[in-house]
């Protein structure tokens, strides 16, 4: 390398046609303001007529340093209107420019490709301060890319590695710098998608005495078994993670996870598809990846709704029905079991004194349970509890098939001027058939039925499982159970309560002498529940709901021995249902773990003392 040495004086001669003013003769002239052709006013140095540079005040310097720190975490920037940009929108802005730092050449195993692609996905973006990284680590642990939950620390400078300062306020810039630039050689990948930049401000490490690196060389290692299972069925692995795995690990009980998990997987799966990680795979694997993206997009919509629906139902309408006929599922639901314990507690002197205190307390006492809402504010003075009685009580999981809004569920004679309902098809009504029960001779509805069908929406629930499904005892979607309240109150049952457990088709049904239980097949029959108009939008078609459904029938068509009298010309009897209790809500793609994906291995459970933890302390 050539070097030049300069020694002054003598100084070089000035350029021609220029003059240098000696410093003793220089006098500062300050600045002037001039108007630009655009009408703007700018500040110039009065001597050289050059624009001046603005010097930040101490307050502006402090503010810029704080903003620089905030930009190191996604989700802290604001747009031109001052709106805080969410992390997923910030990711989406530059997603097309993120790519791979390696060439997925033919012959490289899919395990290695997925492992390297997951690392590029992590380091190639700025992560939110909290809430997202633990879900990402859980997913990598779930598919076998990690052997234990990692820990994170600031990136240290050594050798030629890129320095991305984490909390140092005097850093010149916090803009991520290029880590590797690579042009992919395989067919179908564009150049601009194959550049990887380091944007993650933290480096991944392992816990003391543990390693995060998976062992892919050992065919019996849990990591390799899980990763092979995921690569074989990517869509199924995605469904398990976003449904049963979130419930088993307890992540589903943090409401923010219900949006973060599917949104994060949507970005990752699209990243794999866009960068062509599996470019040379067969059509089946490409379709698996495409289906997985679709399930992740669907989960972005459905998973947050499961929490909202679980909080909203049972609401005032459902509690109003329970207020008319009382609880019917004692011993069959968690909330009912708690109430049953209170009823079975002995009447001691302490309890009696407490009862007196409650009776004389103020209505706004927080220790007093608020009175049960009624249906008076919706139906007004009604004969509903006098005209209808409860019959079948079913507990189990059903799927939302259709939502019928008020005004379209009028049931009349087909072919007349009266409107008919799409619900007619669900009830099996044929052309010209009259749904007579509770109606008049002309096929029109009585005022009570008109009030129910105009004030409430109707959700059609179909069976989630069939009698042929081989459900295991650990499945969250259990088989239905049912019993008859009418027979219990009329004394028709010899045992007082007909608790019927419906098992598989190969097992004989344990059915007491109750014609209603025998007539209601929970594997075939639809259940049309009346719901509040304020919560009906939360019932998404395809989603599953586990709870207790109570059937209502007109008393005038019930005999003292519990047999429904069928009138001539009527093939079916009308029935309404209401939701007494809701114990679980499932997305439409809910899938139980298969023993490999979604199943716990030794030392993984976050509740164990020597486990890996759930990442909440990161």
C-alpha cells in the first residue's frame, strides 16, 4: 500500500481565482434569512452565503436518544399521524426484503434447511420487547428445533462480528447492518429475497448446564423425532400447536397469546414459502405448507374469539333462562360442582349467622352475588315458563353450523305468503309440511314463538364427533352425555335421574326407561340454541363449543309419563334449546396431540422444578 507524507510549512499554493482571508482580518458577520423560490425561509451564513446547520438543544438530544432506544424493539414506532405501529405491521413493511443466509441446495436435508431458516427468521427482524419471543421459543421447542428454552443477552463485539448495541445511549446509529448477502442459485428464488440482515438486538444463549442445540444425528433423540413428524405433516403440526398444545402448556389462558401465536406462525410459514426452503420437495409437501399458512390465517381470526366468547357466554340471556328453570347440570360442570358443594355443606350456626348477615346487607355489597337477570327486559310479561318445560339436558362439544338472525327464523306453512326459514331444512321439514306444535290451524306461529324467534338469534349446533370417532380418554373433546329432567320430575324414571353416557357404536348404550333420551341421538340431531343478539357475532361457523344445552318443549304436548303426543299431520315436534353453561371454546381446526407433536416429554412441562420454563421471564 502506498503512503504519502506531508509536512507543513510550506503550505501549498491556493487554487487560482480564490483568496484566503487571514484569521486576524476575519470578522464574523452572523447569519441572514432569505426566501427560496418555493417561498420557504432558510438561514444562511452572512459571510459565505451557505446554509447553516442546526444544533440540537439538550432536550432534543435526550429525546432522540430515547427514540433510538425505542426503535430497537418492534412495536414502538409511530406513523406520521402519531399512531403507534403494531409489531406485525412493522414486520410486514420489510418482510419482502428478508431472506436466507444460505443456499438450500439440492441434497441438503430438510432438517438442516428448516433449522437454518428458523435462525434467519429470528435474526432478520426486530422483535417486540415482550410477549412474542417466548411463543417463538415454544414453537421451536415444540417442533424439535430446540432442546431447551434459551436465554438472551446483548450482542458482544468480538472479531469481525457486527455490533448491534442494545442499551448504550451513545451509539451512533441503531439501524441494522447487513450480515450476509447471498444470491440463491436454485430455480424460482428471486435475488432481492435472498438477503439476510441482522436486526435482532439480542443473541441467543443457553441456560446453565443445558444446551439449546438439537441432536439430529441420533435417530432416537426427541428433537429429531419431533422435527421429522412436523416435516411429514406441516399442516397437522400447525393445527396441533395452535389448538391442543396451547391448552396443554397453559399458553391459551393468556389472552394476548391467542393473537401472537397464530400471527407469528403466519409470518414464519410464509417466510418458508416465499424463500423456497423446500423448493425441490414434492407437491404433497408444498400443499402441506400452503394448508398450514391457511390454518394460521384462520387462527388469527378464531383464536381471539374463543376468549371473548368464553367471557361473554353465558350472559344475561342464558342466565335468564337458568333463572326460570334452575340449574340442570349439577355435577356435570365445574361451576355447578362448586354450587353443589355449597348446597351440601351442613347447616351450622356459623352458616346461619352468615345467612342473616347477607340478608341484611346492602345491595351493592361486593360480597353478595348479584341477582340473576331475567328475560323480562327482552320478552316483557311472558307465559314462557308456564307453556314450556325442560326435557333433555346434553353436555358435550358441538360445532357451529349456522347462525340464523331474527326475522328469518319464522316457521310457517310452505307455499303460503308467510316467510319461511332456512331453519326448516335443519329441522327436516318438507315442502308443504307444517310445523304445527305451538301453532294454529293456519300454520302461523303463536305470539310466544314469534317473540322467541324475533327477539333472539338462533345458533344451529351440529355434532362435533360421530359414533365412529375413536376418541381417547385424554381428549378435550369428549363424548356427549345427557339425561332427562321431565322424567325425573314426573317420576317416570325408576332411579330419579336418567344419566345416560353415550359411548361408541360398539358399546351398548346405557339408557334408562326414558323415551326422550332414546329419541335424541347426540351424534345426529341438531341443537338450535337461542342466544343474545349482542353475543351472536362471536359464534363463528365451524368453531366448537363445549357446554350444557337444555331442551325446551311445550307442556301441552307432554303426558304425565313423559311421552310426547304427536298430532296428525305433524312429522316433527318443535323444540328450543338454551345454553346453561359453556366450559370450553375450540377453533374450527382443533386437533388433539398425536403423542409426538403436542405430547409432553420428560422434563418439558413448565410446572416441573427442573423444567425449561415457559419463557415468561425473558
